[in-house]
């Protein structure tokens, strides 16, 4: 079962602190063959992928040493079910990272239809034979149709509409086969905005306003306000999206079935 955790926050130096806060409250699900993390440093989009060797996919260890305002952490592979870097989530193209949650291999019947509808240069960009990758490329094609594929300042609603359109094409491909779209969730981020949708597989949204106390930095609630670390932690804001059958994490809300979520760069969302 593939799962993801996506995090956007306002201070790249505090990502480990945010993940420590989340540890024990949310999970990346059961043991999977492999896991990955995608993150952003300046103009670079970086990936780390590795086999898990039967170990639980602890997200705070997967992202150890990462300094970024955004990260996408995943567990699960597509295809043969063993570690293969090309088939391990998340996927990357230009500045975009993408993940699906659920059972990605169940999307395979839609692959041919999705690939055939892609523009030639995106068809050539496919490095594997999974329908999950084809869904990602379809999302990119819809961004291209809107003239926003290479726009680093693309707004979150545009990204969300492109993701919804890609899911709609997958759904139509299954309708032509006479079967419903398998349960899935999908998420895309370019390090500035996030877009997510739920189609049968749970997604949870959490927001963090301030990071005091911080166990990792040993900062207590009553720490001296003149300490610059205190101000950094106090002013931090974060938006967190995690997939899977969580046990109603405190402070999180579950996205409604069919919901499409756009997370803007300023992280300002309606209160939970």
C-alpha cells in the first residue's frame, strides 16, 4: 500500500522539528519494499530513494538532514514490488514532484489510454511502465494546456484543476473498460504550492501555527523570547497532508470523498 506525507512550511531549517512534532501522531502505513523523499534546495529538486529491508517507513528518518521548505515523503513502489529507483515514489519532472496513495498497480488498465493522449515529448519522458507515472504526465500535460508547466509562480488552484483533470481522464479510461476507478489519492507539489485530491483513499490535512515547545531543540513553552530560536519556532507555519487510514490525528481533518485541495504558497487555508 503506497502512502505519502507532504509538508510545506515557512522555515527550511526547522523541517526536522516539524517532523519530530508529527512523529507518533501520523504514520506512513505498513512496511513496504522501498521509500523515497523529494525536496527542494534553491533551484534544485532532489530525490532520495532506498529499499526499506522490512523496516517500518519512519518519515523522520527518511528525511534526515533535509533542509527545505517543502518535502514529499513516500512509501511504496509501483510495478514488480521490489526496489527499483525508477518505480519507487515520488516521481519527478522538472520542478514537480508527484505521488499516489493506495494500490498504484490497480491503475494499470488506464495506462495505454493515458499515454496515447500525451503530447510526444511527455510520452518520451516516461521512464517506467506504470499507470501512476502516466497519471503524473497527464497532470503535466494539463498544466501545459494552461500555459503554466514552466511557470514557477503557478497558482495553487491552477495546479489543483490540472490534477483533477488528470484524475478525470483516468476515470474515463476505466469507464470505457466498464469498471470504476480504483481507490486512490494523488498529490503534486513544486515546492511552492500543493494540489491534492481524494478518490476513495483517505487524505488528512493538518496545520501548524507555532512550534513551541520543541522537543528536538529542547525549547520549552516558557523559553526566553530573546533567544532567536524561540522567535523562529514561534513564527513557524506549516501545512501537512498525509494519506492512509490514520486514527484521526489530533488537529487534522479528513478530506471529503472527491475533494480537491489547493494549498497556496502563503499556506493560508480555512481553519480546521
